[in-house]
């Protein structure tokens, strides 16, 4: 399973969505009320455990964690940096 599919599966299985299939990858999880501040912590824990990376405090910003697309891009950047 690829990164985006893994993240999408986590979000749709762990947070309430009336229609998971209708969730656009670029939709703001915070603006839609899918993820709140506690939910962000759950996402971080999932990312660290699943992708074996460390989310630094200054990286816990909407630009990295507010949509499936942004989370995917963040994970891919972290993995690329770790491989370098």
C-alpha cells in the first residue's frame, strides 16, 4: 500500500466522516471538523509509528498536517530527507 492510501485508510477508519469516499485529498481536515487538536496528536502518533519518522514540534502546522495530500507530501519529504 502506498503512503497516500495508508494515510487515507487511517483517517477514514479513525475519524468520523459521513461519506469517506467523498473526502477530497486536498480538503482541510480541520476546516471540515474531521480532525481537532487531539486528532492532530493521533495523526502524529500514527505517522511516527507507521512510517518510522519523528514529527518535530515546529512541523505540527496545517501546511504539513491539514489534508491527506499535505500529510502525504510531508511524509514523503521526511522519508527523502532521512534517505539522504
